[in-house]
């Protein structure tokens, strides 16, 4: 059930929703779990961002980024500095939006684990949802590795895989992974649709196909199968929506000082910076 401002009566323009968004809306309305939103705009923001997460996952898959362990990770050095623990720190003077977009444009220059892929996908979805000006104002010191290092997205965890929706992050656990390949102890995935997931290093597959792939990475003689855990992770959609609604002069001036000229034209904010 969906409650908007305490009521199950609300209006969303169906012509502004994609087929995927309409299905997510219907599934939430028919759920026994109560989903509460302060406004119809908050509900629509979540639906749009979930769609952008799905699109970003598909774009990362198509972009040719390589799978790599933390020990062998790599990035485009024009935008990122690789740290000793295999993460990527945004270089000083680089716009966050440019750093994130480059991973999708020049994927062949990058290699990272599935956990890093999830964070990259989520940042790309935020960028595509709130726009460059807001993203560059609030995500200036990007560090990409895994969600244990991330604080910007305010990730929320629940434990009910049966209430997962497209755009959620889930985890396939491989309890008997081969110690020689610890990177296959599990697979972080983005839910794309019903029983369809993207996992960096495995690709776009059904749940059964991901389990089968992980089972091939078990120690010899194991009979215990990989499985989908109950853990469900999603960004704090309402927090991110609040960023897109702020118009803080202090934040805009901060972007101006770091990245160049900021111009406001109507409701839009535009940033100009010379190409590095």
C-alpha cells in the first residue's frame, strides 16, 4: 500500500511515467507493506530515480568497463587517482559529473569489483536525476570503492528480498567459494526487473543464471549452493530529492570557486569550466 501525506488517494500523471514506473507503482500499491511518502512529488522522484538506476546499470554493462579485483583495479588517470586499497579518488579540479560520466564513456580504461560498480551506478543515477549543478554542488569529494566507504548516498538497508523493486541493490552469497578466487564469494547486483539482475563481472542474467555462475566458483566437492540473500539496499531517495530542491547561494558559490563560472538562467544553473 502507498500512503501519500497519510492518504491512499493521490494523483500522478500516467503520461509522465514509463511502463516500468507504472508497474513499480502498481506493485507497491498492491503490497502488504505500507510505503509512506510526504508528497506525490516524492513518490514520483523515487520512481524516476529507480528508472535511472536501471538505465545506468545497463549503460555500465554496455560501456565495456572491465571486472578487476581491488588489487588490480584501474581508472582513467585524467579524472581519478587510484588509492592503495584499490579505490578511485576524484582528482582536484575535476567536476564530479565529468568523473562519473567518463566511466560510462571510456569504460575500457576502467576495471573494478562488483561492489564498486554498484556505487558507480548509483552515483550516475543521482546525476541523471538531479542534474549536473546539484550533483557537482553536493558530491564534490567523490571516492569510489564500495558502499562501506560511501556516506553521500545515505544507503538504507532492509531485509525482505520479496519487497525488492527495480533499482534496488541485492546480494547473491556464495558460501563455499573457492579460496583461490575470493572475489567470487558473492555478487552485488542491481535489480533490473522481475528476476533480472545486473552484476558486474557476470552481466545481465536471471537469478538462476547468477546462482549457476557462482556455483561454478565453489571449492571442489561443495554441494552447498549460492543463494540470494534477504538484504536489500537502496539510496535515501527523500534525502536526495531534498538536495534537488535546495537553492543555497553558499553551495553554488562553492561550486563556482572550485570549478569555474556559475550562471543562473531562469530555474537552471549552469557551470562553465575550461577543458583540462
